[in-house]
């Protein structure tokens, strides 16, 4: 999954959601691929979840992209974008105050 670059994205259907699983380091170099993965997921389901549990680092460029993608999803009639938090990004969320800017879903809710 992370052979030639420090990040990876996979897209899969899971019940009513299309899940984008991110892994590795999300930074300015991965923002375009993050957007592409979310847009691919939107082609399969209006309800998208970005799973960040395997993310080890996230900078403000990737965080801003998530906030913009969520705002775009909320403009669609049935669209939504939720994020499963990961331990590797807690510090950037705390430092930026971004917890309130994103809609969260727990891993348990996603699995239910």
C-alpha cells in the first residue's frame, strides 16, 4: 500500500457509505490524491467517510482539504462527509482547533 510514496488511499463500499481509507502522511503532496479519492467515492455513494486511523501525520493543507470537501458534500441534497479520527492526527486537530470544523463518526458507528 505505501511502497513508493508516503501515503495511500483506498476506496470501498461499506453498507450505505463509501469509505476512503487513508494511510501514511497526509500533507501538501497528497491533497490532490485525497480530493480524487473522495470524488471517486462520491461516484459510488452520496455518504462518504474518510477513515484516518492509519494516518501517521497530517498537515494543515490536508486538514483544509478535508474541511472544504466536507463543505462541498453538505451542499449536495443527500451528500455527507464524515471522518473517522485517528491517533496520529490528534495533535494537529488540537493545535488548529479543527475538531469542531469536521463531522466525526466513530469506528464503531462505521462498523454497525
